[in-house]
C-alpha cells in the first residue's frame, strides 16, 4: 500500500466532508415549519462535527506530504425533508464504510494516530446516521 493511495483516500474523505458541510449548512437554512425544527437544529449542530473532520483530514494530508484537493459535490440539496433524510442517511453510512477502510490502510502503514482518528470519525458518522434514523 503506497502513501499515494492513502493520500488519495484522505482526499476523497475530505471532499465527502466538504460536500456534507455545504449540504447541511444549506439544509439548516432551507427547512421550514415548526414540526421540522429539531431536524434543522440537528443539521446546524452536526455541521461543526464535519468541519472538525475536514480540518483534521486537510492537516493530515499536508503532514503526509500531499496537497488537499478541493472538489465538493455542489448538487443542490433536495427541497423535500423526507428526501433530505434519506439522502443524508445513505451518505453518512457510506462515510462510515470509507473511514473504516482508511483505518485499515492506516494500520497497515503503522500510523496508529491516523487509525484511531479514522475510527473516531467513523463512530461520529455512525452517530449522525442514528440521529437521522430518529428523524424518519
Ligand atoms: Fe464527518
Ligand atoms: Fe456526519
């Protein structure tokens, strides 16, 4: 496993995070109706977790000698609350899988700090998925 492969995987994770930051920020602004205020609050709260994840990834890419490559998904979010939740749940679960893969790669390179951080970020995304399931 090459360092290049690890940096590419971290860059993919960075762009997933940046896409989520944009989506959650916009959805937190778009949601209306008093019955949807807890969902709105959830997006606004979780966006700060995703900023922390993105910052860690950008720092780590640079520490490993790579360059953070920014190309987030700018597809406008769904305007329907049920579709927002469905879309975000699928993405959070796919982020859990990607962080587990990165934790395995980090273990192979002997980078225990990165392995633990990837597991922690996997756990955060798994918690985000659970919060979304509560909103269905
Ligand atoms: Fe995240
Ligand atoms: Fe998340």
